[in-house]
C-alpha cells in the first residue's frame, strides 16, 4: 500500500517506512520493503539485516531467497551462505520452518557446487524426518540433484519422475532452476511443470 501511495519516490517511501517502523518495529512488510530500498541503493549490509530480521519474524522462503540472491548478484556467495546459516540456526524458527530453511540451504550449496557440504547438510536433515508432504517433495528434488552432481543421472531422473505426481511447485527449486535448466533440457521441462503445480 505504501509503495502504491508514493510511486517511485524512494525517499518518500523510506520516510514513511521509517515512521511506520518507529511505531511498529516488527512489521514485516515494512522491513522487507525497506530492505529492498537499501538493496537497490547498494546498502547491502543494511538490507541484509532487514531481510534477516523479517525472516526471523515471519519465515517465508521468498525473503530468504531475496537475501541470498542479493549477495549472489554481487558475487559474494560466502555472504549468502553465512546469512542462510545464521537463519538456519535462529532460535526463533519453529521445527517446520527450520526444516524448510535447511532444505533451502542445501539448495544454495548445490547451486554453488559445494557438493560435499550439501551432502553433509542433507545427512543432518535426516534427523528432522519425517517432514510434511510438501517438504518431502522438495527433499526428493534435492536428493535427485545430489545424485546428478555425483554423475548418477539415470537414478536422478528416475527419482524425479517417479514422484512427479506429487509436485507442488517446490520453492527450493527457485534457487536451482537456471543452473539445472542450462544443463538438462528434460529436467528443466519437469521443473516448469512442477512450479506450475501440474502433473506429467
């Protein structure tokens, strides 16, 4: 609503957001919008703090995705990893939110080709299983991608296609899609279908 009122005037919008946060310091939409303004003005450390706070208060993966993409966009992958790890360990997260954050963290490591670290984190996540149905699907995708990274392509595709009917647009795929699509046309098509919540 604030953005609509002020159009493209980031100065006016920032002033309104600052005033709103003085009254309601934990208002997540304002934190996120202010984080985007800081990001767009290359105040990345400030933006990072705002995204982290927003995620702790309301752990929507979209906020974590924006945070990590911001650091990856300026070629700072270690800061993306560090911030994701901070949130993974945040005491504010519930069990389900922590599991979803862990899945995202594994996806991030896979994108960055940190295969051994991703495999190690996957083993840690086994202690949280069984997971809710939507997270189980995301986990299968990550298991398949780990297989692919280990050159077990046939097993990776078999795992994906055998579970395709359960696909519900896994959010962890967002951080992986471009990388995977560039390498395997068939898998890219499957990801498109999964993200559109359709069946093969």
